[in-house]
């Protein structure tokens, strides 16, 4: 597994210290550092780190919003701008440059003083300057093993592109096992996707999902496998 | 009137005023509308309906919290099955065809590629309901009638490999697809200039769903315990 961490901190002592400590953890293959917020957006887009450790002082309101949006997109729970035209899960041309590869992304704050209340929701973990190396290791480890935090508390019931893939294949009459083979994911993951789909849409039956898929252009009527889709 | 228990002294018309869902129950007992100010007791006497049984059915149907513990011992299984079969006929001959005609109107009026699939989904659901009802009418109820006949006359009982436990296990939820259908029409089916047609369809689906839930409650709270009692005596 190729893991990347990005450390954003103005103080050289603290930044170098964090690079040293995270280097000793043997958790990351790539460790990058930046010292000011002006490079933050380009670094994130270019490096796609799994973890960002950042000093909250680098985050102004505009950056806060951008980071929250970036994190939601990375974690597959957000939508792209207000553009509806990229509904089709397998059509990447539409999304062009804006496409960010899904994968969990987590943010930790490195703090010297108190943290602003408004910012708290942005972080998955808070590292104190006084923390020991061991404690920091524990925090990063637990952050990586936890499911990604839901990010901004916006209740978003639209399907992620992966969930749309699952709906499309279900509509074509594929079984869970066939879907897992088609998408190169485990059957267990297929089941998790299906649970999430049902929870988001409040549609439990496959037949109901097929209707939903047609309404939303996830699948074309002529793609349906005619007899198979009658099965449960 | 939710929560109010219906008694023999009440007027039939007052029951309807309080809860219009009671209307569908009358035909199942052979009660026709136009009954003036007659009380429940009067009508039952006139038509030869068992008053206690009538009250048990009405109260269980109208009131989710009604639990007829004491009265269960006196329930006659044949009477109960007679009632349930009447209810099934009402679904098959009245409710489902009406729903089908509404879906059909919707399909003809709305021009959208998903509408065909919606109809298919509905047909599939109706088949499920029919199977469910047919299973009860053809397999579960005849068994229950035999158990009851044995209890009454000690006629020799053939070997049976069925029990109310099987019935209970198979008594699956047939409302799930209905709820999907409602959701699709409320939340996801795009506006298609259908206005009142869709509202009428939704109202009917919601009524049907509620009717099925109330019906299932009678089977779960009355039929299953009563038959289980009988089984204990027989086996």
C-alpha cells in the first residue's frame, strides 16, 4: 500500500519534527512538507495524500470551505459543484480535470494553542505540540483505521459514482457476486454499497432500484436484461 | 376516534364517522350500507353475525394497540377463516383491479421511458400479493380448517406435515415493494404533467398499504394464537 502524508506547518522546528516522527512510524511511503498555505491547494491536488496534518492558522474561511469540499469529494460523499451533467458513472470525460480519485482522505490539526470552534468539524484528529511520538503514532493509526468522518454535516442522499455502478449492474440483472467480479471489489463491499443505497434512497427492492436507475439515466431501458430483472 | 374501543351499543354510522376505514369491513360480514341508526348489536342480531366476533375484528382492524387476550379462547376458527377469505376476495376483486386501472391511466398519460418499468414493477408486486393470498387460501387455511374440524368432531385426522409455525414463518411482509412504489412516485419520478392522477394513485397505494397492515395484524394477533391453541389440544 502506497501511503502519502502532507505536513503543512509554518514553524520549521515543528515541521521538521513531524517529518521525523512520521518517518519513524513506517506508515507512509511519501512524506511531503509545505510551509505556507499558498501551495496547499496545488500540493493536495498533485500529491493526493491520504493524510494532511495542518496548522489551523493556515486555514482561512475560504480555505476551510475548499478543504471541506475537497475532503467530501475524496471520500465520495459530495457532488461536483452544481453540475448535474456528470451523472453517468462510467463517463469520465464529463468530469474532466475536476475528477479527484476517490479514496479516504483525513485531516489532522497540529496545534500550539486553542483551536477555533468553527474549525473543529474539519479535523479527524488533533495533535498537540506536547504529544509524544508514541501518542502521535496512536492518533494517526486510529485515524487511518476509522471510517472517514462524514465531513460537513450536510445530509447528502445522492449516490456516489461507485454506488451508481452497483445500481447499474443490479439493473442489468447481475448478482452480488457478479458485481464484485465486475468492479474488482469484495462481495462484502457490494453488500455494504447496497445497504448504503437502500438507506439513501429508501428503496429496498431491486425492481424499485431499476425504476430509479432509469429515471436518473444510470441505465438505459435497452440495457436491461429483460427476464433477469424480474428476479428478486 | 383512534384508540376508542367499539362496543355493541354504538351506532354503525358513528363507527364510520369516527374512522372511515371501517367501511371496508362491512361487506365482509354481509352488512350493506343504508343501515340508518341501527346499533352494532341490532345489525348483528338481524344478520346472524356473532357480535363478539364482529367487535373483535373491528377493534383489531382499527386499533393497532388493541390486544384481545381474553377473547381469543372463544374465537371460532371457521368464522375467522371465513372473514379472512372475504377480505382476500375484496383485495383480489376490488382493490387490485382498481389500482391496476390507475396505474394503467398513469402509464397512458405519462410519456417517460421509466413508466414501462414502473408498470412492470407494479405487476410484479401484484403477482407477489396474489401468490401470498393464494398460499393462504389454498394451503394454510385448509389445514387450519382440518385442525378445527378435528377439535369439534374428533374426525380422524390424516397425517399432517404442516403447522402454524410454518405459516408464521412464511407470513412475510408484502408491503415492502408498496413502500418503494410510493417513494418512487413521491420523490423520484420526474414531474410529468400528471398532477391529480399521480395523487389519486398515491392515495390509493397508501390506503391499500394501510389496509394490508391492518389485515396482517388480524392474522398475527388473532389467527396465529388461536390456531396454536388448537394445535396444542390436537397434538
